[in-house]
């Protein structure tokens, strides 16, 4: 008897342990189970959960889509029947018949503020033929999930106060949050065990960032745990200082079996689109028209920091970049989505409202919203919504019928969050009919990763008493092997060429008079080809784009005059560019010399500009030649005469050998 009891309790313990693992960790939490669909016709199956009192989630939903007039249909009669009403589909539509669903998970919201208990059943119902294809019954007095009041933070340090609610399985709302912001290294922090400790995990702040927290003063915020972690996996939420290993305060997560909370719904993974079209092997566009709105998803095999841009062409008769109205979409290091409404008014990065500019900086407003990102298997998918006709003067209306020319591009986002020059664009004209009969023409992405390329070697150009002249022009930045590989910075696609070399390091001597002959464009009206030259200690350049504050942090050594504190460039001349003939050959060119042979010099009429500069003992050991109007065009100037320090001949030789090793001499 005693034995049996002990055995029995051990078994219960094991069962409940395995039970805990399975229920709380392994299987995803979808909400409170309601029922499985009974299958009557057209392959309707699926499991139905309550998300909260007005939303239901159907997991693993199947329906063959073949019936002429089927809807989600709910009613209060004893059995499913024609006295019911349409329940909107996952897009909120009530007038569109259900399409095909294959093992999909969708969330649908009950209409008119109704709650689950307002219905007796939900069916997949064919209205024309009054036929029930499958249904569920709602249990009486169904207890729908609800946010959970986890109580106030315990207050240990730095004035932490706040009341915590668990709003869904991954999200907390903290009301009336106070924190003095003085902890050196504080984060929202979750973990297991009876009290907070260092082996926890960060929870991103209300903006999705995992930077250290600054202060709060009575704010109400929502924070969501990352990845697949849910409140069922943790025992506490605290504010924790990592550097000081200190708990500023926490709340306990209650007994998990008491939690009847909504599941976290990742809206993005639910959404599927009516249409998809391949733009190129690495870029697909999907869309769904919703009345006067369009939901768009851009999917691509891109790196973080690369953007996908898509929109209407600037021309009615072809794909033309200038005049295009596009959305530029990318993700940041937190995988947060950005989808920004752009107008492309000129070939060039955005400078003072001209070029590839966000609408908000070009007399318009950002009309793109509801953006989200999902990144799986190296494919980034960014969804967003806009009105077909935004009414904004800098936007073009997307027609809901008929073909229209579109523009698209892939490129890099600058550190300042603006789009840099594209590296991939369509090779000809591309048309789409947004209002076409729905069709998904996208295969899965090919599993090709860009093969690595060898960067070109950095070149040094020496200037001394006998070599005092440099000829400065604009040329191609050399793709992955050129500017970006040399500088480690994002390129705008063009860069300075000096004496026919892509961004050489100039090694100069102090006290020598140098002459730079400048051919980078001198017409300020042509903003994309107006590149005055200047010398600064700023590795980025683009002086005109800087705020007063930013200007104070850099020095200008030559090429800019100041009148009453207002800068103007002094070194501009006619425009000369080393242009690509045909398709850019940087990927195929093993050396810069090979690449240079594929370029063709094209100069406009006019005279070159000239900049005379004598570096002196006040010039630092490294400065940069840059473009006054655009960032990321130039590179370094160094001095090997080390600011008046005389080298012994031995150390001079060592320095020389090192320099020979790292540079290719051009004579
Ligand atoms: C349905 O989808 C789920 C989740 O995406 C997956 O785990 C499951 O294997 C799928 N079932 C079938 C029958 O394809
Ligand atoms: C989040 O963003 C808002 C609005 O930009 C800002 O006021 C707030 O300080 C940010 N919070 C944190 C923790 O950075
Ligand atoms: C650069 O090219 C110019 C002619 O275009 C030439 O006079 C000058 O010597 C060259 N400078 C150097 C440092 O090679
Ligand atoms: C450099 O130019 C200045 C002013 O034009 C002149 O006085 C000086 O002699 C020149 N130096 C050399 C080394 O030519």
C-alpha cells in the first residue's frame, strides 16, 4: 500500500514535470482553446482559439476555396443556419468570398464590437446555397483571455515605480513608470527562479531597442519580449543593472496555470497577399488591394542595412527613376522595420530636399504606415500600407486598374538613415497591373548567396616638391571591391578619382604648395552632379548637409570660405565623370586597373576649378578630401613628415618599409 502510494506520487510528479515542459515551453501558445472545426465539406479543418473576447485565431486552417460564396459566418441559433451574419476575414473584408487556405493561421475580429459570447457558433458557410462546410460551437459562458494585472514593481533603487500588466503572452504594459535614469547599464530583464539574477535576458524598450534605459517620468509603455520567449517561460520581470549586478525592482509572474491571457500575435506572419510578382531573383513584391488602400510586402535576400525600394515610375512611358514615388524599406540591428515614403527628384542622395529624399524632407508627408518585418532564412519581408491616392502632392496615385510602370531598387542605407545609391535596378521597363485578377507568381527564393569578392588594393599617391599637382574628377565607386571595401563605409555609387585612381590615399608633405585641379561639377542647380572639393578632418564630408552643431565638430582646411559664418565652396569646376559603359564590371574586375579600362571619361564644357593648399604644422596627420554637397565621396590625406618630428634614419627606413608594404607606389 505504502509502496503503491509512493510509486503513484512519483508518477504524478514525473507526469506533471513533463506536462509543465510540454504545455509551457514546447508548444506555441495560441490563446484559449475553443474547438476544432467539424469537417462537412470542401476540406474545412482547423483549430479555433480565443485570442481575447473579440478575436479568434484559427490555427492550421484549411479550406479549398472552391465554393462560389463562402464566408466566415456566426449566429446565435442552436445550429448553424441562414440566420447569421458575415464575420470579416483576416483582412477585415466582408464582401469578398473566402479564398483557398492551406494550413494557415489567421486571426479574425468579430464585427461591431461583438464578443465571443455573443455567438453560439461560427461556421464556414456558403450563402448562395445555404450550406455549412464546417463549424465550431462556443461553450456557454466562455471565459475569454484577458490581460493580467501583475501588480506594482517592488521598489528597490533609482526611484523605480510602475504598475505592470501582462497584455499578451509576450507583452507587458507598464503604467505610471518612474525611473531616475541614473543606472549606468539598466534594462528590462526577465528570467527564471525566485528572484532576479544576472542570468536573465533583456527585453527591448518601448521602441524595440536594447540600448540602456534612460529615465521615465510617469510614462505608460508597452514592451515585448523577443524571439519565441513567452511569459510562460519566465518567473519575473525586473529592471536590472547589468554592470552593477543590481535589481532596481521587479514583479513576479504568477502561477502559469492561472494565466488566461491573449497570445502574442505576430501580425506579419499571418498576412498573406493576393498577388506576388518577381522583380528579380532576390526581390519579390506582394500586394493586396483593400478598397482605397493597398497592403504591400517587399521580400528580398538582403543584408541588414540594405534597402528594398519599390513604387511607381517617374514616367508614364517607361521605368524612370527621376520622379518616382517609392517606399524605401529596410530593417535595423533590432530587426525593426522601416518603410519610408520617398520621392526621387534627382539622381543623387538627398541634399537639402533634392535627390532621393523622404517625402517628409521634400515638401510632403510620410504616407506609409503599419510597417512590420519578418526575417526568416535570410529573407527579409517588410510589409506596409498606404492609400492608393494619398492626396500628397509629392506622391503619385497607384491605379487600381490598368498597367502602370514601376520602379524598384536595392541599395544601402547610410548611417544617417537615408538611402544611398542603389546597386541593383531593373534592366528595362517594368509594368504591373495592381488591380489584376489575383495571382501569386512568386517561386521561393533561390538559395544563392553572393560569393565573396577580393577587394582592390588601396593605392597611395605621393605628393612632394616635384609632384604638386593633382587632377580630381568624379567616377564610379567600384561596387563591392572599391570604395566600400577600401573605406569600410557605405558608398553613394560615385567617388573622387585623383589622377585616374579611385580614392587614393594622398601622402603629402607639410610646407609644400599643392594644386588640385577640380572637375566635379560647378552648377548648383544640377544637385546630383555638383561636387565642390574641400579638405577637412571629417571622414564623411558633405559639409552643406551638416547642422550648425555638426559643423562645430569638424574643421575645414581648404575649399570653403566663410562670410559672417556662412560657408560657401570655393573649389568647383566643370563636371567630368569616369562612366560605366554598359553594365558595371566591378564584380568581374580583379584589379582596379582592369576596371578602369571599362570606364569612359565624359566631361562637360567649361573650365576646371583650382584649389591651392599648403598644409602646415597645424594640419593633423590625417585629413580627408571630400565633396561639399554629398557624403562619402572622398578619402584620406596623410603626412609622413610627422608634424615636424625628425625621424632618425633607422626609424625612417622602418617607416618607409612599412609604407611600401601597405601601399602600391604610383610613379
Ligand atoms: C502546418 O503548419 C505548421 C506551422 O507552420 C507546421 O508545423 C505543420 O507541420 C504544418 N502541417 C502540415 C500538415 O503541413
Ligand atoms: C522612445 O521613442 C520616443 C519617441 O521618439 C521617445 O520620446 C522615448 O524617449 C524613446 N524611449 C527610449 C527608451 O528611448
Ligand atoms: C597628376 O596628374 C597630373 C596631370 O594630370 C600630373 O601633372 C601630376 O604630376 C600628377 N601627380 C602625381 C602626384 O602623380
Ligand atoms: C607657396 O606659395 C606661397 C604663396 O603663394 C609662396 O609665398 C611660397 O614661396 C610658395 N612655396 C613654395 C615652396 O613654392
